[in-house]
């Protein structure tokens, strides 16, 4: 057993696996908690999900086949604790011959198991702990990378079962084996039941097997999702570790004219940084250091046994690539939440120095402990996103015979007793009703599931009594939904719950009322009575629900709630999700109350006019265009929003006919309106409706060229005119555009010209960008790289340029590199991966490789940093900001740090190239471009400060393919000092 925050470890991990009994010593854990090993190999291997049923049986999903084995070697095991010491000592294979099983849930007398493309049901009917019933419940899901397959079935508060699911088809290399996009999803034995078309959408699914109900939700998530105690759905993907499905699919479906780009909101307020402590980490080509790159297993803590602040509204997420578990605390923020780090600064809730520790999922048990499933593999990345060199090196399945499950509990927490057996499955209905008020959600949800499954009418009186129990908020909540699941909830109980003292229960009562509006229309009046509720989430749910009420009173309440909460984007969406027949009248009301000081009005106007542009009358659209382009001495701040909204709506319309006269109005507005926002919005609308009149088109193009060539005009006007050229083939003006991409022009003009030039045929663009590469500033280089990413032909030219040294690979941003390394063309993909894979660090200066084996002294390394590095580099509060901040390299592997110290030209960080600027007066200046504005650039030099240079004073500038950091540092430090310096740089600040 291990306890509390272990800041140092005596274990020397090396690069191989660590035995289970020694693994505890590799962990750093949040103070106030202890961690103990519950199960390990050979009892369990490759665990990805678990379930503890109402009898205390521990089921574990073993996914042995990841990443490429489709032969059916996955299984489900039952683990048991024969001597009652809390450590599992026996395992039995419950079900086998699974391909890539990815989730499990107790259901009826057996288990639901996600094994794409199917959801299977297993049951043991003779008590030998081996399933003798195997049946397919649902089928048709995509079969792709495991993290995207259907998984994580969860039975939740509303009696639905929720599944993660993401679109397949992301493969290029293994498309044949793992590129099945799915078909209609349906109940295999009930083909008359609803079917879902999931192909290419990758939406999360919910279903009710008994009723043969099947629905898409509005969100999408990869492996790992959960709900808080009130039913808010929390999701995540590799790089975005926590976001919420804010508005449900039925609300968005009832108004097809409302186009919502996303139903989810990212919750984190601290970005994607993580703080691993791994020794000898090995990153693959698409895994970045120090950020979320494999977030999964999202779990809300609802066990009631953790110390504050971890006992309430805390979510955990696994990050297996970085060998850690991260924790956030949720804080209310209007209709949704904000997720903030909880715990120690710059440290994770749980982290290991062992590079093989691969937490992938978590589970809150009946004891209130958090169980962590450790896949324990050397490699966790899929070979689709690995370098060919790494794949050929082997090791894809290293560790497939290993796996661990850990139990985290409060330092003074009680040991687990459930391993000795539970009796919840044999409890009477009255006893189950009492468990609905349990502090631990495991007991509440399992009791609810059993009660709904039994459908014991004798339990209804006790449930109704629990639904009114003033001392048990969770009991009231679960009793209401249990009655709903049994078909025994009545309007009177719902009305009582609508006035509950707890906001979360009131919000759920609104959802329950929504289900009963047809049978109990009197609930409509009770709902509208909540319009003055104090809680934002109650009002948001009310706004969603009353969208089904098509009455004048409901419309007034809807408008009231909207204007009271106008700054909340989700209140806008909820209000507009009602019937589109009310769009015109609502737009009129918004315009009447318009406040130019409040930006939320513009977003609302844009949404409303987008709905009108999508399906409104042409005459209404024409009228809005005229109003929005009318020039006046007083700037109308709503005008751009109207035009942008119409643009959005007309793009969705099959035909935008009937607007020929408006084209000249828009052209006139583009050139002459006093508002830049209106001018740009007019151009956006012109790109949709076009210019059919040849004479108008010719005259407007000539005017645009004249504007561009007039250097006496403001650059803002010239940039707008450059963008106007996109209305025709840019190659017709290629010569002009190329003349604008010179150092003497403001950067905004150069960027605009480069972006429009990129729309021209390949031969017009690529050769020019490469020819100009030495004089392109960092800002322009980034845009220049993007011009190559639009076609395989351009990508080929870029890779040729990198191979020849014309373009340094360090000029390619991380996401640009990812795009290159995931090209559909096999030859291009392999070329890109050979360039960007982490394969050259160990080849630099072989004489210093021994330094990597020496134990470094960070204190001595700090002194060396001050002596040799601080003149140019900053780390923490030490040094100067000339070169890159070396506080960012703490997660780099030691060989990578050393390679860049010894050979600074090996990897010149973007933005730190050395530039030579020749001035009109004959002087020459060298330095790093610290910043640039449309009118000037700022050069900085180590120890010499900064120099601001007007663009008009520049005769020429070009970069040198060398780092500003001098080579030869190895002449001043020996191998031990190198080890000391690396130890200092790898410390967390």
C-alpha cells in the first residue's frame, strides 16, 4: 500500500516494465489519499473497463487485441477476493472471443458489452461464472480505432443507457482493416424498431433495450464520458479533456432552420497543459509533450468518501501517453460550468515516473473509492499515427500480458468490504428504495436500475414517500426518475418537485414535466410559473422545455428569459430552438431593444437573420439587405450582423435567386460604406450570391485593382480590395498580388495578398512562395506553409523544399506537421513521417551519449545555467528573454535536450531564426524578429536590447538558416556537467 504525495522515488525505472509490487513506489499522489493495488497480472491483463455488480462480483474487460489484432482474443473476466483482504486472488473467464471490447455495464441478470460493431448481452444461467447466453442487442456501429468505437455503456438517472461513439474512417494506412463507417444502427431482433443512420456522424447514442428505443444525442465523444449527479453529460476527446453536451438533440431537431455548429462547450479554464513526471518517456510523432494528447476515461466522483475539495463536483480524466490522472472541479457558470484545476499547483492528482503506466479508465465503487484501470503497455499510440521506424522496431504488444487495477481512497478511509460479497441484489423493494438516498451514487443507480427492472408495484407507495422526503435530496431525485421508469409518476408529484428547494431537482422536474405535457396539459401553467426562478440552470432548462409550448404566454416567457440572459450563448440557442414561425417577430423585438454596447445583441441578430436567409421569403431578405447597407452619418452596429446572418442562411439555401438587383447594392456598400464591418460583410454576401452582371463585375474589379495600387489609401481599404479579387480567378491578378508581398508593404497587405494568391493554380503559387521564402517574416511564413497544405501536388513541393534545405522543418508548426503526417497519399505520408519523426536526437555528438546515463545534480545544473545560458534564455525567474523560454522543455526527453544544446542548428524554434536587415541608409542589422506590426518590425539581440525598424526604411531582409545560439557549448562543459544541466532543465518550475 502506498500513501500520500510521494515526491521522490527510489525506484530506478530504466526502460522496461516494473513488477506490480514495486509499481506503487513510482507514484506521486495528491496528499490526503492512499493508493493500493487491487489486481494485477497474471489475474488480469489489458483492462479497459470494469463493473462491480449488486452481488460484489468484479467484472473486467480485457482488450488484448489492441491495436491491430482482430482475431477475437478479447474477454471478460470475473475477479474475486477469496481471503477478503481487498486484493483479488482469483479470476475466471466469463466471456471470450471478443474482438476489441470497449465497455461493460450490468443489465438484467447479465452484462451489456460494447464490441463494435455490436452491443452484446452475456448471461450466466447456471451459476458457474461463465456466460452461456450470448446475444446481439444492437448492431451497425462503426469499427475503427478502438477509442472511437462504441463503448462505455452507462445506465443513468433518466433510465436510458448511453454509449460513446465517434465517426470511423479516420484511417489511411489501416483503412481496409479498420475503416468500416457503420450502417444503420438497429435492434437485431426487433427490426421494426427505430433505426439510426450513424454513418459518418459519430454521435453518441442512447437506448432502452426493454422499450426498443434508440436515439442519437447531440454530442460526440471518444472513450470516456460521465454525468454529474444532476444529469449533465460530460464528454472528452484526446486533446480536449472536458466539455459538456449543453443542449439535447430533441431541442435542436424541432427547428431545422436553426443552424448550431456545436451542442457542446469546452469547460476548462486552464488550457490543455499537464505535468507528467515520467522518466525516459518515449513520444511518437503525433504526441506532444506536456499537453493532453490522449485524454480518456472521464469520471465524475460521486462516491461521498473523499476529503474536501475532492468530495463534490470533481471530475477525473486519464492521460495514458503522459502516465497520469488529472482532476478538475466544476463551478457553475450560467447554463453550464467552468472546470478548474484542483489540488497542488503544477502537479497532477496521480502521476507515475513509469513510462509503462497507462491509466485508461476509472470507476467509482460501492466503497466510494476511485478504481484506476492501468492498461500497462510500452506503447499506447496506434500505429496509424506512429513513424514507420517505430513500427518496424516492434513492441506494439509489449505488455499485453500485463495490467493493473488500483484503488484510491482517503488516507483515513476504510478498507473495501464489498469484495466479501454484497446483498443488494437480494434486497427487498423497500430496502432498495432506501438506498436511493445513499451518499454514494453506485448504490443509488443500482437500486434504481433494480427497481425499474423489477417493476414491483408494491414499491410505489415507498417511492412516492421518498420523492417527498425533505431530508434526502438525492432520494427525492432518484425516486422521481424511478417512478418515471416504472410508468408510475403522476402530475401531482411533478408539480411538487417543480417547487423543490434544491435547484437540481427543479431542473429535473422540468424535464419530467416535458415528458407528461400531452397527458397532463395543466403542467404547462406550472412550468411557466418558474420564469422567475433564481437558478440559471433551472431557467435554461425551462427555456428548452417551453419551446414545445406554442402559446402567446409561452412566447412572452421565452422572450423574457432570453433578454434576461442575453449574454449567455446557450440561452440564445434554447430560445431560438422553438418553432421558426416566430423568427420574424422575435427579430423585430430584438431590433427594438437593440443596445450597441452589448455584443450579445449582434450574435442574436445574426442567428435570427441566418434562419431568415435559410428559409425566409425573398422579399424579406431583400428588405433586410437594403436596411443593412444603408449608409448614414450614425453607424448602425447591427448592420454587419444582419448581412453575416443572411450570408450564413443563403449558403444553406438551394438557390439564392431573386437577388440580382441587390448585387449592385452590395458592391456599392463594399466600396463606399463608412463602416469597415459592413464593407466586409457585404463582400461575404457577394461571395454567396455572386455578380451575374458582366459589366458590373468588370467595373468593380477595375475599381478594386485601382484601390490596391493606390498607396495613399489606408492599408485597411487596400486589404479589403485584395480580398475582393477572390470573386474571380486570382491568377488574373497574380502579378499584382506578387508585387505586394515585399518587406516594404505592411504585413496586413502582404498576408492578404498571399492568402488570395494561394487560391490560384499550384504553379502560380508554390514557386513564388519558395522564391520569396528568405524574405518572409515569421508571420508570413506560417501563412506561406498553409498555402502548401491544400493539395497533394503542393505538399510534394513543400517536402522537396524541406529535403533540399530551402525550408527548415522547424518552420512547420505542430498542427501543420500533423496534417502533413496524416496525408491520404501513402508516399507523401511516409515522406512526411520520415522528416518529422523523433529519430535524430540520439545521433548528435555520440561522445556525449554517456551523459544520459549519469545522475545529474539539478543544483549544480542551475549554477551552470546562470553561467552559460542565462544571457539568452529565461527559465522561471532566471535569465533573459532573447532565445526560447527553457521552462517549456521540462517534459522533453533528455536526449532531445542534449541534442539541441550540442547542435543548436538542428532544431531552430519557429520565431528564433537569425535575420539580416539591410536598410535604405546602407546599414545592416542582425537579430531575432521579436515582434512585427503592419508598419514596423522589432529586432532583438542578446545583451543589446531591441531595435524598432520602420518597414519603409527596409531595403531588404532575409533569414539565415542558423540559430542565434552559438554552437560549441560542449567545449566548456564536460559530460557530468551536461547531466547536471539536463537535470535542472527537466525540473518542473
